[in-house]
């Protein structure tokens, strides 16, 4: 199926591609996100494939009890256990492990050095204060952070568009009431509410998304409302009204496509803001629960273990890399959609 783009959209896409820094950032970030989706295949404590006594086993896709490989218990096999490793590699048996034989929650009990341990051949970026591989937690933490930012920014964008469109298009008392309600809601102490609700409910990613999305729509709704107030009296809108087109169709088909510039250009910056927000909450121990991989938790551990430079340095690098790439994409979009900047 061929997608037909307008001439204006083609110009904007060409302007975006001409911004080499922004376009390269998009390619790099997309590659990293795609790679993170398959993290289980190259950073996992389970082998990818096991050949044991003439049969093939796939531990990544199925749970096998320890008795399958000659163990004594019916619980899931621990593939880091020396006894199980010896069983699945003895004789003609063999196991294919990922390049990074650790996942984000696996604790290495075989280390001779105290935790956190420095980088070594076993743990390329060392371990944290609980003996978990830092490289694996960075990979999985990157995936959690980037998708948390995308989901939170998407929800906030949808809410901001809906609320701002209704206020700007209808105007009058609805707009006045909506503005006063927005001002009251924006005055609520967001951090205090997060602290209270985190203490009341068990922290989780869906709960954090719900709480943060309750406040994440206000900034965008102001811009959408202003665009709708500006466009609702244009000639093409008046012509649609004269033809009997419904309000919802006018909003969705005639005004919204012309009011999407602030939505698209601000979206990357909203993603980076959500990533920083999640990292800050995790650093304050108000974010995702353990053992969920978290960049903020690694920074908090670095604060308590100043000598563990491998945690602070690598976590800071990953976090800054994400924010810089997303912001470069946002700057390129802003230049592509703004004719004054593009010229």
C-alpha cells in the first residue's frame, strides 16, 4: 500500500532529513530501541538453546523443571547453578548461552570480591551493591525508560489535544471554566501527591504512568487551545459550518491537522521530560519497585557507593545519551515545522 503525502509534508520531511544531527539521532535512537526489544536474546541468565540427552530445549520460551536436566527439584531450573551447568554440558550435552549471561535480576553468588564489584571478564561493567550485572541492568533500564517516556508522552499528548481542542473550539463559558479548572489543578503539589500515593499503594509502572499523566497534559493543552481559538473563525471553518458539517468532524478533519505543529514539535521534549521524571522518582525511591531495572536506582546506588565509579559513570552516560538524542530529534522537528527556522 502506497502512502500519499502532501507537498507540505514532503517539504517538512526533506527539511528534517537535511538536519544531519537530528536525522542521525533518529537513526541511532531507533536502532537502540529495536536492539533493546530483543535484550532477552543477548542479555539473559538462561541459555538460548540446550541439547540434553538427544533432545533440544528452549529455556527462553518455556519453563523447565530442574528434574528435566537430572536435578532433584520440581522448581524451575537455575541455569547459573554449577550443578545444572555441569549436567547440561557433560558428555554430548551442550548449552548455548547469550553473550551477556546475566539478566537484570540475576544475582551472582560466585564472586570472590564484595559487592559492588569492579568490571571484570565475567561482568564487563561490574556489579551493583546486590551482585547484579550493571551492563544487563543498563540495557533493560534503557528499554524501561524509553518506553515509559513514549507511553507517558503519548497519553499526555492525547489528553492535551482533547481538552485543548474542546476549550478552544467551543470557547465561551466552557473555555472559561476549563481555564480556571486547569489553573487549580496545576497548583496541586505533584510531588507531595506522588509521595502520598506511593505510600498508600504498591508502586508500579502503570500506577506511575497514571499519576504522572494526570499532570502531563496541561502544558500542551494551552498551545492546542490557542491554535483552535486562532483557527476556528477562519474561512474554511466557516465554510464547513455553512455546509452543515458537524462540530466533531470540523475539529478532527479541518482544524486539528492545522494545529498539530506544536503537538509534533513538542513531543520529543515531552519524552525526555518523562524519562528525567522517572529517573528522578527512582532516585528518590518513589518510582518503580525492585527488581525492575532502573537508571535512577543505579544512580542512587552510586550515591551510596562513591567508590563504584563504574555504576555512576556508565549510568550517567546512558541517561545523557538518551536525553541528547531525543532533544536533537526535537530540535530537528522544530526546525522542519517552523518556516522561519527552516529558512
